[in-house]
C-alpha cells in the first residue's frame, strides 16, 4: 500500500501587495492571500501537496518588474530544487508584465515546476491553459498601464494648478498636509547661497565659502542612508539648486513652470540675476572635458585616489590638454591630491618613455599601445609618478617610479637632474610635444603633417613651427627639461628658422 502513496509536492506560496496602505493592519492583504492559498493546498492533500513553511511575501512592490526580494528568493529556491509547485492568489500577484511572465514560465519549465492561481483555474501544461494565462496577463498589463496613465494625468493637472504632488522636498521647505511650507531656518540658508553666488560669481569660491560656514544639503530621515543628505555641496547639486524655480514660488512639470501654491523664498530680481550670471558663464576659467581619447584616461590617479579626467582649455586658438582631479571637478579642491591639474603631454610622455626604457619596447609600437597594453595604473604625487604595470609587462616587480618635481602649486615638470632648477613649463611642454609628434610621423601613425594637425585640433602651420623643437641640440633640450637654460631663452626667443648644425643653434640661442 505504501508504494501507491502519492509523491509529496512542496508548495511555495507567493504573495504581493503594490502599496504600503493597509499593511499595518493585524490581518492585511498578504495574510488574506496566504490563507486562501493554504486552503487550496489542503484541498489537494490527497495528491501529496504540502505547504512549505518559508514565506515569500513582497509588501509594497510593483508587479511591473521582477525586482522583488521575495520573488528573487523564490527563483533561487526553485533553482536549488526546493520547490515543486508555485501557488498564488491571482496571476497578477506574480507579475503584470507579459514579457516577465514569459521569463518566469521558462524558469518554471526548466525545473518542471507547476504554477497555480487559486482563483483562476487553468493548466499550464496545455496550449489552451497557456492561452488563458496570456489573455489574463494582457488584461493585467493593460490595467497597470491604465493606472499609470491616470496617475500621470492627475500629477500633470495638479502641477498646472500649482499643487505639490510629492517627491524630494527641496532645501528651505517642509511637506505638510501635501503642501510645501517654508522652513525659516533653511530658508535663510537658501537666501545666503543665492546672495553669496552673486557676490562671488564662481562655483569654486562658493563651494569653499559654503564649506567654511558648514552649509550642507538638506538633511532627511530616510531608510536609505545615502539619501539622508547633510553632505557638502558639489558643482552639480549646486547648479541644480541655483536653477530651481521652486524658490520663486513656481511648480514644474514636463519642462514647463506654473505659479505654485507655496510661498517664494527668493525674490524674482535676485533669481533672475543668478540665472544671468549662470548663462553668461562668469567663471574665469573655462575647462572642458576632452572628447578625444586621452592615453591615460581611466588609468591616472592623484595621490588621494581621485581619478584624473582628461580636460582642455583654449587660448588664442590653441588647445592645451590637461588631466584634472575628479575632486576638483566636483568642487572639492581640498580633497584633491598633490596635483589637481597636470599637462597631458608631459605626463603621457613621461609614462611612455619610462615604459619603453624599462621594457625595451620597439619604437614601431605606438604610444597608445604602450599605455593600453602595459600600464594598469599611474599615481601622481609631488615627488614621483608611480606606475603599476599590467601582467603583459612580464617583469618581476610591477612597480615603476618616475621622478616628478613641483614647480609651483598646481603645476609640474619632469625632473631628470638638479632639483633646484625651475623649468619653463611652456617651453618644456612644446619640446616634449614636438618629440611625440615626430615619433608619430616616423612610425607612420600619421602620413602627413596635415593629418597630425587634424588629430590634435591645431593648424598645420602651428604644428610645423613646433616640430622644430624636436631638432634642437641635445644640450639645449637637456637644459630646457632641467631648467638651467639662459634666462633670455623662451618660446618667443626661439626663431622660426634654426640653423641645422647644433653648434650654430647653441650660439644663436645664447649657449
């Protein structure tokens, strides 16, 4: 008789509720769903059905996606072979998306899992049962999308009437009875930030000023720690803050702004003045992110661990490339390392030359390939550039150190000799860049000077002029790099046409 007993089928009950409303009740919707499912499983006891004690409950989770903790745990248990039957109250408790349902059915079929909705009788093993499921899910998805449209329309209509419809409460206000009410203490902070920006007219100086006075973002009490606020301002949040029209008593929706029910904190004259300054770009230093492929992008860091991003500035039609600490880009200058900004050509050539010398790399290998293949990380300090090589370098020690010297705060120069010398940064950059360009032309990376000029975004005439620095006598080049060249020697003093012989060059340049 024992051999005729049905096989035990382990039944997992899954429940879900879309909102938090009613969850505080002693007997809520999740309890009702579970009770109905347990009753159904008991009715199938003769077939060997048995309830698993593990609850799979997702309170306040949408059925529009699969990002639900209990559902993920259920799928893990199915994969581990702990479940035979999945039981839900209605099919829309499992999902309201046809695409997601197809994924779930595939997962169920892979493990031969049966699926039951106790209030909707069907059999997933037949084509008619699957058709019934798809029809039910189509209506469930339609209902979800219809509800979303109704909510969006209601929010849009409310915003047009100036009503607060929820969301992140900005600094200076509190949400009371579904309305924005001014917080007097925070409102004074808002006015101070607007007033100080008009006075300083610089994000960098404003961030430093706010730090000195201990002014931070709005503090909130949320379950997610990273949303609690109370952190120092950076450029991005500060720019959004100064453009927020809520502070002049307006509410926005879909890119349009309407008179709001809440009171303004900033008068329109002050707000318009701030917008004018923002539009004119009154920051004296305009640094732009470079869209060209910087060789050390993603691999160069300062000595505080901040990534150094490629940037450039333009002067008199000439583009100067830099690497800038991400701390500086966020407005946190005090968090930057020894160098917040460094000329791109200088640091790239220093790394490339060191790698070529240490690894004996053939001159036919492109500079970009040297860094891409052999450099894993480069860290810039006030004394040296510490290079961490990749496994492809195949050397015993994966650390290479290059001397680096401070010329003045915010600038750097490569050092090969006497630490007391003061190289001319512009002259060094022009010389190093000329040698790099000459190597590219010699390696046939660029067929013509015009192609090279197009790549570096400079006029071919300027490239030809600067290439002459690659043909200076070795003693002149060494003096420029070290910084012990004659005081009269500068970019302006080097003639556009130089003698071919090095002895005549030295005489012409005062050596």
